[in-house]
């Protein structure tokens, strides 16, 4: 038996809720594993302490006071540092992306050879002249402009 399995079975064993097969396997494991044996002894002591404990009377409304304290603690957690941390985290991410974009464009411009710049500028739409009105493209543009005006 692995220790992780034994750890899960110790409490049911102490409570007498473990089937016979698992009981024998756990007892065999505890005999050879000192770590699990120590945990078993600790669990047994804790069980004995809680079994001998006397019941306590609580005042009326105790449950409501405890629950309201828990809610107020949760509200304080939400209101303070975690919100600031999320905003700071978002700011850092935006800053990293912006730095990446600017440094990338700088690196591309500085490392681009002159021939590649010429190719890039030839792909720009600024080098094209307007279409002559007597050409097929000019007629098409004239027809689509008239259609948009109606």
C-alpha cells in the first residue's frame, strides 16, 4: 500500500468504519512504515481528545455573529489589495505589449535592407495615380459613385 492511500484510510480506521480487507492492508502498512505509524498515533490521540470533550453551550445568535464576521472578512479581501493587484497586473501586461510593438517596429526599420524598403514602398497605394475617367476602371468608379449618391 502506498502512503498516500494509507493517509486517506487512517481516519476511517480509527472510527471503525473501514472494511476488513482495507483494515488488514492498513495494519500491515503501519507496521513497516514509521511515517504512517506516527500519523496513525497522532490521529488516535486527536480522536481520543475529541471523544472525551464535553459539549459547550453557545449563546443565542452565535451562528449569525460568526457568519456575519466571515462575510465581513470576505468583503475586506475583495475591496482592497486584490483589486489593486488586478489593475497593476493589467497595466504591466499593456506596458509589455506596447514595449514589444515599439521595439519590434524599431528593429524592423533598422534591420530592413534598402532593397526591401523599395519593395515595401512599391506595394503602397500612394504610388498609384487616379484612374483616368475614359478607362474601364474610371467608368466603373463613376457608375459606383453615382449609385452611392442616390
